[in-house]
C-alpha cells in the first residue's frame, strides 16, 4: 500500500494531516471484536482510567485490544489473562 500526496498548496493539507489520519486508521483497525464481550480482561488500572477519559482502546494482558464499555463484574475472567497474570506473580 502506498500513499501519494501532492504538495501542500495543492491539497490544502499536508503530510502531517495524512500521517495523523493513517495513525488513526491503523489504531481503529487494530480494535478486535472477538471475545471481549464474553470475558472480563486484566488491564492496568491507569490504562482503564485513561480509556474512560479519552475513549482510547486498551490492551489486556492476553493481547486483546478493545474499548471497554461494560461492567467487568458481570463476566468471567479471561483464561488467557488469568494465565499471564499468574505467571507475572511468580
């Protein structure tokens, strides 16, 4: 994939604008739909707070990336997150 741009005077934007748009597109495309609806995941508390304030997605210990929006107390703990957490505690 390539991005072709004309110079700033032709487009009214510039490379910086394209870089930000590409970064946003890549971030959005990395959000997974998978099993985050079925499990609660382990995520550092500061990242949960940041996500709550900014709407940015978080990455769980299992590698899952999503934007939290549900009460984790209502779901069982993700077995992969639990396994990684237990390994970290050793």
